[in-house]
C-alpha cells in the first residue's frame, strides 16, 4: 500500500456521509420547489423602477383611492341586440357582484353600447387587491348563474388578465418539472444505456433544485428578491440543464479513468481533479453573466439575476459533492449492464476522429465556411420584431380576458376599462384638461366625490383619460406619448401620466435601455473570466467573437421562424437580452469544456495535436451536454406563454448551434490554424509542449 493511500474504511465513509447529507437536505428542502408560486408575483407595475413616470403616478393616485382596487370588466354580447331577459340578468348580476366580499366599490350599473338596440353591455367590478386571489374565478362562477342562452359573458380588464396569466404559470411547479425530468431521463438512458447512472444524475439534479428552491423561497419571502413565473420556470430549467451538463463531464472523465485501470476511488479523485476547473469556470461564467442582470432597471430582470445564480451555484455544488460521492460508492456498477473494464471502450471515437481529421486537413476552409454561414444567418436578425407585444398577445392559448377585450373594443372605447391617469397641480386643472384633448383620447374628466365636486389631495387632482384603442395596443402607447407631451407642456402643472398603458410603455423603454447597457457588461465579464482561465488574451478574444457570432445567427434564424413559421405577433425586448445572456454564457461553457482540455493536451503534445486530441476526447460528452440543455430549455414551451416559448426556441437552437457547429468546427479550426499564437502571451505561445498543467498521478 502506498504511503498516501487512505485507510479503506475512510475511503467509503466520506462519500457515504456526503450522500446522506444531501439526502437529508433534499428531504428538508424538496417541498420548497412546489411552494415558490406562493411568493411569486406577476404584477408588471411592481417591476418598474421608482423613477418611472407611471410608478410615480401609481404612488400619487393612492391619495385619491383608498380602496386599493383593481378593475375587472364584465362584458356581455348578443349579436342582433340584447333582450329584456339579458338586461334583467345584467341588473341581477351587478347586484350579486356588488355583494361579494372582495368588491371594493359601490354597485355600478351596466353601461350599454351605442347600437339600437344595444348589442353589448359592460359592468365594472372593483376588486380589493388584498383579496384578489381567486376573485376573478368567483366572478366567473357568479356570472354563470342564470345566464340566458345565447348571451356571451366574459371577464376582462387588468384583474382578469392577471388571473389568466397566473393560471398559465400554474404548471411551472408541476407540468414543467415533470417534462424537464422526463426529457433528461430519456436522453441520459440513450447516452449511458444504463438504468442506474441516469437515476444518480437525476438525483443530483433534484437535490440541486431542492437546495436552490429553498434559498430562493427564503429570499423572496423576505422581500430581498422579486420572483415571478418566468424566473421560476427558468430556474427549474437552468438547474436541470446545468446539473446534467456538469454530470456528463464528470462521468465521462470518471469512465475514462476506470478504463485506464484506476480503482473507483482513485478514478473519482482523478476525474474530479481534471474536471473541477472547467466545471467551476463554467458555473462561475454563467453566474457572473446572469448577475449582470442586476444592472437592469426592471425589477423582474434584477430578480432573475440572483435566482438564476443561486440555481447554477446549487447545480455546481451537487455535481462536485453528491455525484462524486455516489460514483465512488457505486464504482463500475453505475454503468451496469455495460461493462467498464480496464482498456474497454478506451478507443477513439470514429465520428470525432473524422471531424478532427477534417479540421486538420482544411482548417482555414472549415472556419471560413462556418463563419460565413453564421454571418449570413445573423443578417436576418434585422427582421426580428423585438419592440414589444400587446399584453393580450402573451397567451398562446385562448383565454377569456383576451376574448373579452376584443368584444369590449368592438362596442366601446377600447380603453374604457383601463384609462390613462393624469396627476397634476389642482390650480392647473382647466389647462391640463384642455391638454388631454389629443388624438386617441375619447374623453377625460377629473375624479370627483359623491357630490360631484372635484377631489383634491395634497394640492393635486387626478384626471382619467379614456383611450379609444385597447390599452395594450401600439396605438394606445402612441396616444400616451402624445398625451405626455401635451400635459408636460402646461406651465406650472407638473403633470404626470400613468395607468396600465403608461406602465407598458415605460416597461418597453426600460427594457430597451437595459439591453443597451447589460450586453456590453456581459461581454466584458465573460472576456475577463476567459483570460483568467486560459492565461491568454488572443484565445478569449476569438472565443468571445465566436459566441457573439453564434448569438447573431441564432437570432437571425429565430426571426425567420417567429415571423414565417410560428406567426408570432412580435417579441419583447427582453427576449433579446435574455437570449444574449444565456446563449453567450452557456455557449462559452462548451468552449471552456473544450479549450481547457485542449490546453491540457497542448502542454504535452503541442497546440495543433492538442487541439485535435481535445476535440476527440470531449466531442461526445459536450454534444450530449448540449442536447440535454437544448431539450430542457425546450420544455419551457409547455407553458402557454409567448415569452417562454420564444426563449425556449432561442436557447435550444442556439445551444445546438454552439455545440454542433461552433464548438465542433469553428473553434477547433481557428485554434488549429492560428497554432501556438492562440495562447499569447502565455508560455504555450512560445513552446510546442510544456509540463502538464496538473501534476501526474
């Protein structure tokens, strides 16, 4: 026995204790994954910065309305005209709704459309925000009682849109988890052709998700971070994808050491020593990348940064502690029924040997051709419509709130349920009222008390301006811009415009600002990480350029798919921002996995031979990792939300492009063609072979 060889009992005791510790943590933290919805909020107005004009108006209007109410609009329609029974039903429904506990205002009689006879009616219900949960569903239940045959009755407005959005996100902690786990399980079984090893990897993913969920729940419950349905879904997918990627890298090296003749404990130790640097660098790069979202002015984006960072951190910890522990305990049995014996399966992959041969024969042709193809694809990025979508367009399935908005717009001023709100100094009321007479405003009036007198609060008045167009439409946002320009020009009024449309407008403008600020920061951070990892300047510059080119190509293809295949109405600016953050950070991951192995082999064999050896050694595992991550992000599409469907496609396609084209052809061919100079200014740039980066076992 070698002097430094541990006592046999201690060799399995530490892995056993680590595995038991994770089992205990999973038992405690597991339930929090299902409780995250309790601390998640999908209210868009809460995500704007305090300096946004609509946020300032939202704070000021509280002095005029102590009910804290959110409007729900009941709209009823019968083509050809409402009958007497319809009108009697509406009067009865108004009384029933006014008696509900959550109703925050006095009974409001139905308002009828202008046709003769009227074909539609609207009824506004003010919902106390403190009792908003379940209120819309209760309204819909009440409206079913006694509804005449042939009368269409729908609930729309801000409250209904919010309720339908919450319902759409209800599958985050159920269906999404199930689909993601099933996808990962199927791919792992195909990769490993073993029942036990996929189970161990899934356990690693599950424990990571449990730990991340507990931490996120605690922070969100304490008000330290903002959590919404989108962030929750992305957290689940990131944890499963990242934990599986790290597991694939570790298991591949573990199997490599076993086939080299090492016993299971030595194999785990050597595999962990060989992969800890790229795994840590990968996790650190993604964590730093997503934390750049803290520079966002949108609280929803700022919240995603730490949520995603916590998820990646948990995936890293599980992959480098729990998984090595159970691999050490299981040894070769983990690969059953496949037999992993010394020398068995240690041969070179025919596929990746062929790819390496192509790179070696025509490196310049390979990288120039692939780069040209990516540039052509990137040119279509100009067709991407990422200037925002209507709030009603976020749903990929039919919902009552959207159908109700369409009926409302057909028979009434479309913005009647969500008027623009103007707050101004009371002594400038007449001038401000005159200034509200702009194109797109149907009518404007100051808020009054029951006696009809204009309400004043702290020397301010509040004016509600009903818009002609749907509050979430481009036309309505154009109207709000005109309205702002007009009332801002009134001397001494200090007028500000808010309301639902203004909130959407401010959100889009803030998103565009975030995109311009955060993207350069992400690039700078990732470039710095690569320089520290590779001890080089030229290689990080080339790698960063390749992932940026890959991102551009991905967005170009996405534009074509969104516009011509799926027929999407557009995209939010955050699709580009999130796509960039995830694709660049995750794309760099695969380059890190490749280039750390290339650097290791280059120290022994020289850069060109090391590049080919690194490509062959990592080709299968990195491709598998890319497929897993693409498949897990695709699972986001099971939620019927436009933003998540678009992110699912962007990241899934981009990751596959990175692993199949960029990492397999473009990066190796560039590295091979540039040669030793790629490591400039490190020692590798001046020598064909140096001492290995890690000491020999």
